[in-house]
C-alpha cells in the first residue's frame, strides 16, 4: 500500500504483506465451476492479450439470452471507441452466465430489495446511482473460470447507474438509454485510473483540498505549460489556462442537477430522467460548437469534482460529459495500460 509524500508528491510504501501459498490458511482445493462461459472475442493467448471478463447480476435463467446479447452489444460499443478500436486485436472478451432467482437487483433508495448471486446493489456510499457489490469473494470465484485482467458486471436494470473502481471492476446498468456511455466511462476509471472530469454532479466522494498535483493522468492543478503533464500535446498557440465559456455552461449544468435531484425524489419513471439527460446532452453540443478551442489540447478549468483550481486537457471528453469519446490524454493513458498487458507492449 502506498501513500504520497506531500513534499515530493511521490508514492512511498507504507504497508506490505506476504502471501504464502503453502500456508495452512490457504485452501488449495480445486474450485468446481459449473457456469456457462461465452466467448465474445478471442485474439490470442491470455499471457499476450488484455483479457476482459463480463459477469451479469439480476438476470434470471430465462434471461440468459438477454445477458449474452447485452454482453455482445456493450462489448461492440467499447470496441468501436478509440483507443479500443485500434487495439481490438489485443483484447479478449469472455462472458460468464450467473442466473439469478429474481430479475433486477437491490435498489435501497426507492425501497426495492432483492438478493442476487453477485449481490450488486445501487446506493453504494449512499449515492442512488452508484452500483457496487461488496461480496468480492463470490465475484472472484465466479470470474476465476476464465483468465481476466479487467472485469465488467452488467446489471439487469434500466435505472441509471454503474461504477468503476481502479483495478477492481466496472458495473453498468445494461438497459438504460445511456448504457453505452456508462460502459465506456466506467472502464476508463477501472482500467486506467482516469479521474472524473465533471464537477457539478452530486458525488459520494468529497474532493480534497488542492495541495498536491493529482496522481490521475487526465487532470492537473498546474496549467503552466512547462510543468503540464500533457505539455507535448499542447500547440504553442493555445493559451494556458485555456479560455472557454465556463460561466454559462456551469449555470446550465447546475440547473440540470437540481432538476435531476427533484425527479429522483419524486420517483418518476426512468424515461423521464433519460429525457432530462438527452436535453443536457444536446445543449452541451450547442455550447461546445461555439468554442474557439473546442478541438485543442490545453488546460480547461473545472475537473475532479472541483470547479476551480483543477484542469482537464480538452474541452470535452467522456470523463467530463456523456459524449462517447476519450480525449487525447485519456486515449494515451489507456494505450499505455493496454500495452502493459500485451506482447506488443513488452
């Protein structure tokens, strides 16, 4: 376990533990697997590829066809985005069927309670849209049927939600209108440790005071061109910080969040919430189309849940809005991770 030193801004080890496979506390007995494995795409040996496993929670036995179709559909969405599109031959994807007795998962905020094989539930960290499971042992036992580096858990729900934790897993509400966005965005967190670049949505995480340069590759507290993480991508003519119509954009975003909160409190049908998100999506397009530096790499203020003092590299990115494309810095970060796992990157 590491912690950053406030003087050097570098990680230092603060705790380690040794695992002895021959210890009597380690059970060496084989785990019997009976779940069905579906191969979505296979491009070579696991030792030379990025291996993604897709699990499902809240799918009944009768819905296994739906699970397989959801897994194929969202895998195709991922593979259509850069850098995954260019690196598709370096990626294997397999899905494991885990039938549930009930359809859907637990949603504590609206009072919907269920028990499912992987125990995924909304409301993690008391955020109504954050879907996680704390039953890591069960999840890992199921996933161990196939080689994997990264994991996606599809949630058989329409309610907007998901989650992505670095080096743990990604969750996606498969039936939501914005499932494509959730899939790609949350994998950005899970695979490359990318930071959220938005700052108006309510979050369970309290942003810390800006005392250290963020460790995430896609946000910064230093818009100085000579110190910028992505300075090699910045055109000399692009000013730092990079101007944009932040005031109007933020006002609109805050209004949307107030409407969103009200609609959730009123427990409206999900299509009403989706309509609000579509309104936001279209208005953001209009704002961005008028920006002088809309395609430039620079330092745009507002990132990491913080409206002031943190900067993102481009005006828009899937880590900022629901537009499904990674900025150049995020793409580079993902490529770096993919190449760590592949024969071409060794």
